[in-house]
């Protein structure tokens, strides 16, 4: 990798366009390949000086305030950031950054605003080169990632995997130490990473899930796509059903974690209670690039107030206010009016007040239960700041899922959401049936079988560097879960005399709990894992649908490695191509495709597989859904494609399961998932 990356950097210097100063109003936008090239090298060795000489020159000579006509806000954002910089009010470089730190978040968003208000790529990339040299590295990475996700200028740019940009957040400190030794001795090395804890800790059995770098990426990417700080009036568009998406993504993480626990003979995770002991401690075994080790939490501690953040009593009060709103069926808005939540939209309002975000109807009253809880739980190792420790893993979206307490916290949140969902009137048979459409049969082509494999990623960006010392190949190898490919084969009869648009919804829940007791339908449906959701047109008569596991709309493939992105981009530019063939990786929003099904066990863990075919015309929120059967599962730039609630038709309580069993457009049978 050393030779390849160095060669790519040399090619980058030769290929870099002459950006210079912003004095060409009529200039055309560069190609997608050029934009990809620029982003690659803005993030390469982000803690060191820019290695590309032309980009480095832009960073030195560019004046962000010289011509404000290149900003949509006439330079308001850049004036504000430059003033903070000149007044020495910004966080220093070589210091930890946490989005949950109010001041640090404000600084990162000042830079994000500069990117978002850049009218063209030349302005965008010149600002990025300039501020990369001057702002905190963590703030720069966050601002650039958020801007690339949301800016129309970067629609086709693929972001490098964060675990290779900031590897120290994803990699055990023991391995990082070995990487430093390899760099200092100029000895290439591949080092095995192990999950935290030991076999004496039962949570070690499921560490492969919470510590998976792909799952970590999924979690942080969702919070980049749907940030809690988002304000429509500043960003220019609305994030449709953001509160409901917040509920659903964390609900799915929770039920998936429970399924992994059952696969390893563990009970489902218990919810967290503010007035009860936190039984499970956690030692992260990770370190900040600058700022010391992530704090540990000992076993069997009681919650304590966190100075400067919140009292435990405050969190209980906020929880009670949310539960009162659910019981009354309405949320009290800031102006005293009542916002009805006794409907399908209510879950969206609840998500907004629980997270919370500027979408909350009354943030002053309902507070920010989720975000505050993350900080309070993350600080329990040093709640009074006695040891001046840096933030805990729960104060970073990149590292949160490493701590099993993350899932206890979200089981607690999930149960609040369920309280609301169970208060809604169950669906009637008439609401659920799809006239003229019947599922004749469902089968699976291929084994439902999982296995563990080795995965390697680079640690070149984890170590300190200088241009005078050449790189050596340094990487880590970690075991991760995967599954064999399979396909769903669904036979559906359309008894209508015309073509119909349908939504095919595939879910599964564990057949039994850890004591071998079968889950009742109403309990199982709440534990359902969404496996796929897609649209298909049905011709009159019998239709045979084959849906591959690799096509699932809820999963994404691994983002190419940083090295691969650089190589493919430089190859495209050298060939004169305007695009890089990496568009399958533009969004890393879904669950890793390796995690589509739970681990299962050697005997075969039973799951109830459910397929529902619903009216696509009634479901569709946008047109021409059938032309693309894979969609961005949580919407893209404010557009969500499905009118139905997440989890439909299993999102409401079921008092009588016979209603579902009598539906011709609903199918259920038991399958087994094996792990070998």
C-alpha cells in the first residue's frame, strides 16, 4: 500500500486543477471524479499537513473573505468563522472533539455552514483546504462529512470509511500501539484485533455486533444524514419523518441486538432505569488520537448527577413528561396549543421530542432526553470531573454501540415508543387486506447460514507522520459476521384484470425466547427485524418474484477502502473519465449487508418469516417507485418514499392474530438460521 498511495499522491499533484483565486465567475464545475479526488486528499492523513502541494498552496494563499459573491449568504457564515479564528476562540488542533460538546459542535457547524453556502466547488474545496490547516481536526472531519452528505455539489462523492480516516475511534489501543511501533521501526505489520473484555464477561459473546466497524459506520452515518441540530430555515429543506426515522433506526438496532443475544444463549437486553444500579461495567480499550484513553465504567454503580450536564431527577422529570403526553394523546406545543399524537404521525412527533431536535414542538418543556442521557451515561466513570477525563464512548456516534449499555439505554427509549404505539387502535382486517392479491407461497433459495470471516483495514492514518519518513503497510485484522447469499422466492396471484403496483415487505422475529417459550404474535411482531422492502408491479395472473439478499433495501455494501478510492479515482482521471465507478457506495446509511440476518446457532435458531404484499399505489409517496426497486431506506434529502409507518403492518398492537392469518396478502412460516 505504501508504494500505491505515494504514487497516487504524486499523480494527484500533477492532476490537480489550477484553482488559484476565485476570479472566474463563469467557470464550469469540475467532474465528479475531480471532486472525489479532492475529498480523498482533504481527508488523507487529516492530522498531518496537506501532502498535495497544489492543495497545500490553496490552503496558504486563499482568502475566504476576498469575494463574498461566491456564497449564497453573501459571506455571513465565513465572516463569522474567520472572526472566531482571528480572536483565537476556536478549539485548538490536536485535541479531542465530541459532537455532544455544545461549543465544539457550534464550531464544527460554523465550518459546515461555510461549505453549505459555497455556490460552487471551487469555493467549497478552497475553503476546505484553508480551514483544514487552521481548525481542530475532529471538527474539520465532522463538518466535511456532513457537508458532503448534504451539499448538492457532492451528490456523487463517496466518503472514505471513517474507520480508516480516524482509526483510533474504532481500533483497540493495544493494536494502535503496535501500529506506532511498526511505523517507528519501519516494519510492515498486520495486527489481530480482539473484542473488548474476556470470556468471563458474558457480553463478550455479542461484542462482534456492537464493535463491528460497519455497524459503527451505519450508526454515525444515520446521525450525519439526520443530525439532531438540523434546522430547515438554515439548511433549505425539510427532513421528512425525521423523528420517526430516529425511532425506527434505533428500534431496529435494539431488536437486532436482542436476536444476536438469543443466537448466543443470552436473554434479551434489559432496559436501563435511572434509579437502579448499572450492573454491567465497560472498559473500551480505545484511545483518543490526542487526549488520553476513553474512560471506563466499573460494575455495579448507581447513577450520579453529572455536573454541568443534568441531574438524574431532571431526566426522570423529562421521561414523565413524555409519558404524560402519550397517556393524554397530545404534546403541548411551545405556544400552549395541543399537537395530536394519537395517529400514525404521532411517532414522528415523539421522536422529535425524545431525541430532541429543533423539530420538537416544545424543546424547553420536553428537553432532550436522548442526547442528555447519552452524556450522563457516558460520564458515569467520572461524573463530577474529579479526574478531568475526556468524553466516554457514548458521547460519540462512532463509538456508542461498543458499550452494551448503549442497547440498555435504547431499550429504555424503545419501550417509551412502544407505549405510544400500543395506545393506537389496532388495524382492522379491511385496512390490511389488498383486494384481488394473494400470496400463494414463499420459499428461500439457498441456505440461511452465517459464518465469521476476517476483515482487514488500514491503520496508516492512525499514526503520527512526516513527509520525510516513508509509509509502511500497517493494518489490523478483525473477525466479523457474514452470511451466505440467498434469495426469497415469492409467488403472488393478481386476480384483478389489470396491472397493480405492490409493496413487498419482508420481516422476521425470533420464534422462541431464551427459555424456549414461543413468542405470542403480538410480542413477536414488536421484535421483528426488517429484512427488505421493495416495490413490484404485478401482471394479472400468477407472478413469480425472486429477490436476492444482496438487493435488500435495508442494507449497504462495505465502502471501498481509502486506498481503493484513491486508486480508482486516479485511474479514472488518468483515463479522462468524468466519473468513478463507485456509485453503489454513495450512501452508507443502511445496515451492513453482512448483518441482514442474525447469527443463529449450530442447531438452527428458529425465526418467524413474514411477507406482506400491500397496495403500492396507496403506499407510494413518490412516483415511479417500480422503476427502482432499491431505495434509500430512510429517504434522501427530505423525500421519504413510503406513506406507511415504519414496520407496517406490524407496527401496531395485535389483539387477535387471526386477523393476519386470514389475510390472503400475508404469509408467515418458520425458518431456521444456522451458524457454522
